[in-house]
């Protein structure tokens, strides 16, 4: 797969108590959520584990309740580079029309 979000590091130096867990929110660059997954890399490990419990994807974000330190990232589970990855998103203040007359409110670049 390919990473489609920022890489988030959660470390013990952040003084976060893990006895209850905590919520993370990662913005991602994918248009759809069908082939997305949240992965976790423990410190001093090269392999990643998929986070499957308490993970939610929306059009713009991945949210999860986690209970461990390490690195987190949203990954496309497709083997090839996905065509749905967005490198920029522009929310227009009001609905506009493109050159063909279609109404637009969000532009993906």
C-alpha cells in the first residue's frame, strides 16, 4: 500500500496516560474511504500492524481510539498507486460553476 496521510508519532514524552486510551485524528488525501486502513508502527520495529478496532473514516479524516505509543498513518490497501489520492482540496465559499456549467463546491487537485 501507499501512505496517504501524515505520519503521526505518539511518544511517552507527551505525558499521555494510556490506561484509558486516547483519540487521534489524521487528515488523509484520499477521495474515497473504501480501500483505506490505519496502520501502527511500534517504536524500534520495521513492520506495521493494522488498527481494526474503533477506527472511523470520513471523507477527510481518520479517527481512532488507540492505546499504545508509536507511529500511525492512513494507508491505501491497494497494491498500485491509487488514482483517488488527492494532493490538495479547495472548499469554495459558495457554489460555483465550471466551464461546462456544472455546479461545484469542492475542487480536488
